[in-house]
């Protein structure tokens, strides 16, 4: 049966498997914040935080964003790739906006993945916190 599936190892041989161990659920993996300076009365911040979950080994992390007393929660699903990834956050060019992304294992190049931004809509009392995916990543499974 193994030969029919194209396996090159016998049952007694150990295949080399590179395991990924995600952080313990509740571990803050990446976070950043900036003060909201146009509110002189309060000491408010705009903050974004990525936290490990029970499903982080499958690429699912909790994403929390807060603009003063307003907050938003969602699950960020990272792509399934052939290398380990480390979630990260960097400031965006727009005010109250961060780029959520990741680093590949062994690389120091930040890969953009989603934008988390807060903006006032229409009146001063309405605020919108938004997450938008920017890029998609995939693994090429064809060998040359």
C-alpha cells in the first residue's frame, strides 16, 4: 500500500519531520500601540495585538484592536505554508493603521498580510475598526 502511494520510506525508517510548536494559548505574539492625541481629556491609545490560541498550530491567532474604549476582536488565519511563520505587526503609513504580517522561518523580510485600521465615520461619535486582507500566499507544490 505504501508503494502505491509513492512513499520512499519503509515502515521501519523514520521520516524527517520538521515540527512547528505554536506558543501556548494566551501568549501575546505581537503588539503595538500609538497614543490618540486629539482627545486631550483622556489618555487613550490605538492598539493592535496578536495572541496565540488553541488553534495557533493550524495558523489561527486572535487579533484584537482597540481605539480608546472601542474594541474589535476577530480570528486571523495565516496561510498554510511549507515553512514556519512568525506573526508580526508594523506601523502603516496612514494614521491609526497597522500592517499585520509575518516573517518566514530564517528570513528577516516582513510579509504584508492584512491592514488593521481605525477611522471615524461621518460624525465624531461613530468609529469603525476594520481588518482587510492585503495579500494571499500559497505554497507551490510542483517540484522542478
